[in-house]
């Protein structure tokens, strides 16, 4: 796995959150707006990684999983 960087310390705050359903689908939210859904192997791998991570690392994991939040030009709300 490539290391994820947070050069601007944006992930000190809770930007991302997630919710797991009974059938292990994972809904990932950015500022309380749903941005992606993980299911199957993808959700299992995500849950395995996220349960071992601290707060900042979990924010970085969710940013990487969404894929669109690595460019540095995202707008706030």
C-alpha cells in the first residue's frame, strides 16, 4: 500500500464518516453527504483496515477509498 499524505492537515477534523448496514455495505460520507458505497470484498477490506486505524489514519483511508478527494482542489460544502 502506498502511504497517504495529509500535507495540509485537513484530516485533523472529521471530514469523512461511514455507516455499515446489516449486509456489510459501507456508506462513506463527506461532510454528511454520501459520496460512495462499498460492498462485497471491497467493504470487507475497508472494515478490516478502518478498525485497526486511529482517527487521522481512518480519515485518510476514507479519502483514498473515495478516490475523488486526493487532488487538493475540493471545495468545502
